[in-house]
């Protein structure tokens, strides 16, 4: 939902007794610039090469899985431990902490999967200046002692260089003295004071990627997909915030923070994951070469034993993470392919578990559907207009005075009946549950939290109070396992009257949003369970909120049902708990356009289940924008229409018959492709491969694709080029190649040239293409909700490549339970070669299904030399059916093969 708004402004004004004017775009003054954050200022004023750190030569201890050494700050003799660990799957962990800190420094919990060590480190050689090891067969690392530099080599080339810019910082814990820099021991921002009882604690480190021009990631920002350089401007900021009417093309922080960056060139991809949940800024720079040609050639000759590399130095990219506190805990994922990097990152932080089938369908939301009658009517209207829809949503107004887990007694007097009405039509309900709790004596949640000490405390140890939707509010402290269990238990059907197993959850405002707090969030000197300052863990507050919710939904069904949870805030690893949307966007073309790079950035950072509010949250879209947004949203993983309370009603039939028909087509296009989306989400769960992908994932050597963000791939085989410009009558589409064929999914026209082609686009046209060589399953029956389609027949779209072959897969299960993990699923491997289409089980799983094969369409058949299809399956034996050839589209259609999708079969075209 929501963020600021006139309501919130009014609330803020009440609190501050101000007479602020309602603004129409982000108020930059509400949010810090780097130089208003003292640690960012201290980090950023460092000169390259000034880091005073040196490794103590005789401190090195090398085991088969790690390398330990003492790192010394030469300016003050403070000692640090450095540990480099080799992890499974080409991943290195670099950990640096104070050797004997005055108090333990915070290390981020919950995010990592259990780490698996890799016993593949071997000492290589030692010199007066450095020490080297090999890691497995392909990698080597060299530590230079003074200044401390770590180079990671792959195939004799440096792929990541750590601290080669000499910008490492590690502020050790200390006692206060008289000469402290401004802001180090206390700091103010507007009227807010940060007491900073522990003084300066910043950590920073630079990572260089030689020969790399393109780096991606560190979402969430409303900015380009390929990161821009930040010298001369603001760094990208990672500090989860509720930004009212966020601006585009900006490194400002938004709601979620994933400190993971991917560097890519035409030879390899690598990643760096900076595990730190404190406020973090990220500088991106480009230099001729991070290492001078001289040093570079020495390193290369040293490791390869061969002569120096005489290539002219190329540019390299440098990424520097700067965090307010914590430790240095960095994970280097060494690729070398983009898919390797996403898999390695998923090995660290997890993949998204397969979501329930309905959650990939269309969701209808608004702030707010006002009454249970409103909900019923909107749902019915979808049927009247023959538009599929799976989920109705309720924003905050359904509650009794913003007390979560309650219902407004007059507007939603009969929630059970409302829910039953929805579920009887195959639909679901999602309701909002936010982490701020109304301070209202008599509200059970507030009473429980007060009596048991479940709230986050202010610096003085009292329950922190802030202003949010309910008015005066306090915030559950999810660092406490008891509080997580408590929230989880609130979702049980007994504790949440009016809910059912068909009611799923939306956690909003979980940055957390505090209307009257510094930067609209919580004070950094607030205290969490375990005597941890909010400063340390701010960016995982939303993560822990959703973690508890996910657990609650699992428990309420006794672990039988897959939860669906939507969150606005998140951190690395949040993909394990649900979907994210890009927050409070606007009904403007530029916001439609930016939804692609925003979701692509999240997708390659482990979090594929992303979408933007279709139609735009603020303001009123006109019919054209509204249409284009549905056409685009249909190809992003999370597909939900949503609108602000001050906007005009915009259910998809309210724009007149022509627009209604266009939106209907967009919705149907989504529903037809649901089996493919579901198969891709299943693939993601197993491999970590993103569900939507930049083109360079499939075409890693095609430099033309490296900055591309206006077209993307769904899986590896559907190319989507949304129309995101007002009045567009044509768009450019880039067809990557060589040797590829791309088939227009509407006309079956084949594109075989690599390069850019201008495509005409009427208002009903959104260019999407199926890649030659792929088989995509679709369901063509139109029904009101996806839950009603699970036994429906299939059509297989077989697009032939230049060799006349194709392959694909199809994954099926009950769409809602975990039985698939016990083998109750069908995983099919489909292939077409030598005019024979075969379906084979790709796993041991089995599941009876009524789904049968209704049609096969083969694209790219040059001429008709076929008269029939011979079908072989166990249950039907050998049968024959008709084929028909369309010489205009060069497609061949096999009519009703009728084989069951739950068995293996062969179809020969003869
Ligand atoms: C290691 O140090 C020696 C000098 O002791 C130098 O010749 C060599 O180039 C260095 N290697 C690397 C990789 O820095
Ligand atoms: C449920 O559906 C029935 C039949 O359409 C209708 O009369 C009733 O008002 C609905 N109840 C709610 C709470 O929406
Ligand atoms: C076509 O076949 C040739 C020879 O086997 C192979 O090298 C090429 O990669 C194939 N092309 C495609 C697109 O599969």
C-alpha cells in the first residue's frame, strides 16, 4: 500500500504541530545525503591509497579450507583478525573483525544458509611482499602484506581485487576522547538526535573488477539496471525507508536493501555480497585499470609463470561498500557464468520456495475496498466482464481502527462469509498486517506486547513510541525469538477470527515506517533484544517481520500449505519468505518504464518474485497508460493492480469497452502462460536461476545487451519488449544471436537477423517472442481463477531452431501443498528432434492428472511434407491424428493428440 499521503501528512502535522504544505514529489530534505551522515562523510573523504592496513607476515595460518592472518592498523596499532574461507561452489568468504573489541560487534543473523566448507586451499608460494595460495584447480589468491591487498585470480587473471584502491576503513570501538570528529559520538538530523553511545564504528572496503564495464545489483533503487558511477554525485544508499513519492534515476534509498553486486564482462561474471544490515552506502567508480599495467603484469606473470600480459590496460569497475557498523563479512561468488553467480548467491542466502500457484496469477488491490459488499461486487464484476482474477486484497481500512488481526465491525461485519464467498468462486483474500501496533489499552496485541516486553525500546529503555497509521504506535521486536513466535501464533485460525487458510498476508510499512521518526523511520539508538542497537540491524527489520509471518502461516496449516506473503521491505534472503513490490510508484510513464530495471535488479540479486503496482499507486492513469501497464505487468513475476485511496476507482472495466477488452487480453495472456511461470519458479527453487532475466544471462558475450533494460527474458525462451512510451506506434526490439530464431508469439513471424528491428505496435500489441529451440507449455482455456485450471488441458508451443530441434520442460503439482517435495509432482522433459516430439519424466515424481495434450503448434516448419501424427503412449497405445499446415505462418498444428500429461509419450509427425 501506502506511504505518505495526505492522511499521513496530516498525521505528521498533528504530531509536529506544523502547517506543512502537501508536497507532490519526494521531499529530499527528509532524507540524508552522504555528507549528512557522519560515517559516510568520514569514509568518503578518504583518499585512495590511504588505508593504513598491513598484514602481519608471520601471522599467516593456512588450512585446507581457510587462511587466517592478523591485520594491523599501522596508525594506531589496533589489530584485526582476517579469515578467508573457501566455501562450496566457487565462493570465498572474507571476514575481518577486531581482534579484541571492547564489546562484541554485531554479526547479521538469519540471512545465511549453513555454510559448507571446501577443503581445496593449497599454499603456493611466499615472497618478501606477498603470499599466495591456490584454491581448487581454477583459482588462486595472493595477499600483499603492506598495504593489504587481496587479489583473486581465475585462469591467471585477476577477477576481484580487494582493497586495491586502498579505501578500507575499520573504526575500532574506543572510549571517547576530547578530539573527536564532528558527528562521531552524537549526531543530529533536523530535530532528531542520535546519541551514539558507542561512538564511531564504520567499516568500508573496496572491490575492483578488472576489465569490467558493467556492474549491477544493490537494489532497491529507482535507477538504471547497469549501475552508474557515483563519483561527483551521491553514492547508492541502502537504508530501508518509506520514501513518499520517490523520484526516479536516483541512488536514494528505498524500502529494501540487498548489498549484493554482480560484475559482468564478456568473459565472466562474479559477485560480491556484503553481509551488513546497518546503513550502507555504495560507491561505484570506473578507472582505466584498478591495478596499474605494471602491477597487473607482475601478478599475472607471478601466477602463470609466464611473461607479462602486454594487453593495453582496459577500464575496470570498482565498488566500495561503506557501513555504519558491524564487521566486514564479504562473500565473493566467482561465477564464472551469470547463472553460476546466482546459484552461488542462492547457496548463501537461499532460493524462493515454490509459491502457491494462485500467487502467480492476477491480484486485485486498492487502498481500500471499503466494505465486504465492495469486495463481493468487485469480484463479481470480474466474472461479469469475463476477466480472470485470483485474489482480492484488503488494505488497512478493513481493520477496527488499524488494530491488526481485527475487522471493522460495521464495514466488515462478516469476514468469514466474505471469505467463503470468495473461495467458493476459486479466489483468495490477502489482508494487510503491519508491524506497528496501536497503543491502545484493551487491544490484546498491545497489552500482550506491553506486559511481556515485546516492543523495541528507546535509548532510555522504555517502549519506543512513534506515529504511524493507528496514531501512537509501538513496534514489535522481531530480534526476540519469543516475539517472532508470538507474531507467528497470531496468524493461527483460532487467533485470527475471520481468516481462513485461503487468507494470505501482506506485511507493509516494515522498514519500519515511523511518520515522526528520523527519515520517517526508527531512531538508530533504539534498543532491540540482546542489547543490540537499531543501528546495527535496521535493514533486516522487515526481513525478520516477514520471517515470522511466513512461519506463522506455515504453522497455522500444520506445515501443509505454502504461504503467500508480500512485503515492502526486505534484505538479502527475504526471497525465502515471499514477494516484493516496488512500493508507492506513480501513474506515470516513467514509473512504468523503471519497473523493469527495478525488478531485474532484484531478480539477479536472488529475489525474482517482484512486481510494480499496475496502474501506478499515486495519481490517475489515462486509458493508454493503464492498458500498457497491464500489458507489461502481465510479464513481471508479481502481477497486482493497486491504487492510492485518493485516486479514482480503476477496476479494469471502468475505462470503457475498448480498454476493458485490451486489459482482458493482457490478463488472459498471463493466465495462458501460468504453467510456464510455475515451471520457472520451480526451476528457481532448485537452481537459483532468476525467473526473469536480463538478456546477458543467455547471451553473456553480447556486449549490446549489457546495458539493456527495456527488454528482458522470461526464463530463457520468451523475450518481452514492453511498450512504455506514450503514443508509441513502434518500438525497437533487439534480437540477440547469432544463429537464433525469434518467433513473434502473436503472428508467428520469424526473426533470424541479429540486431535491432523496428516493430509496429498498435495499442493491442506488446511484442513478445519465443526463442527457436524452445518448447513452452500454455493453457488456453479461459476460467475465472487459476485454481480452476489445474486439471485443464495443455497446448505445447514448439519453436524450432535453425537445426529443427527444440526442448523445454513442464512442472506440475497440486499448486498449494508441500507434497511435491515427497514426489507428488510431474516434471517433464520435452524435446523435439527429427520430427518427433517426446515427453519424458525428468524426475522420479508422479502425480495422477486429468490434464491432457490438446494441441501442439510447431513454429518454423519451412514446408509441408506431413500428413498425420503417430502418437504412442502406454495408456492409448498407438493412435493417429490430423496435422494441418499453415503456409503463411509456416506453422504446423497437431490436433488433439489426447495423451495424458502424467505419462510419457511420443508424437511423430509423418
Ligand atoms: C610478490 O612479491 C614479489 C617480490 O617479493 C614480486 O616479485 C611479485 O610480483 C609479487 N606478486 C604479486 C602477485 O604481487
Ligand atoms: C455472500 O454471497 C451471498 C450470495 O451472493 C450474498 O448474499 C452475501 O451478501 C455475501 N456475503 C458477503 C459477506 O459478502
Ligand atoms: C545446430 O547444430 C550444430 C551442429 O550440431 C551446432 O553446432 C549448433 O550449436 C546447433 N545450433 C543450435 C541453435 O542449436
